[in-house]
C-alpha cells in the first residue's frame, strides 16, 4: 500500500530536515525518497485538503476517469472548478496526469498514485 504523508510542523523544522537530507546526499549516503506534503499549521492543511478535493481523490482512485471532463460529469461539479482543483492536487503530487491521444487531440486522464494519506503532527 502506497502512502503519502501530510506533515504539520514549523517551517524551521522542515528546513532542518531538508538540510540534514541534503548533507547526507552530499556525503554519498542513500536517502529513501519520501512522499510528503508539508504544512505549517493544521488550518493550512484543512484549507488545502477540502472536502471537495478529498472527494475528487476518492473518485479518481476508485472510478479512474478517462478525462478531466469525465471526472466533472462523475462528480456533478463544474468543469472549471474541477480543473483548478486537479491542478492544485497535481502541483502537490497527489494527482498525476496521463496524457492520452483521442482522435486529433490529447486528453488528460487524472490518476492518484497513493492508496492512503497519513497525517503526522509535530508537537
């Protein structure tokens, strides 16, 4: 099962983790890639992963639409809003777009490369 982790921690802690990983790579040590999306507050995470975006991730994962247009139809939401949400989710690595030819044009099929989202909160 593939998991993406949402971290909620102060920016300075994220920066320190990045510095340590960078030092390790420069020293030639192998670092396991981590699928992580970082936030500085719980409110920021809530604003990012809205109920609608979570429903989109679920619809994409379970129903595998052949296009963003089909996703809009499946969810009953406006195409422009779906496109914006998919762009935001893609920018953060939660959605990947597979471009497929359909006739003379290219269709963008959204995919979710994870099975679950884990939440990690620094205290």
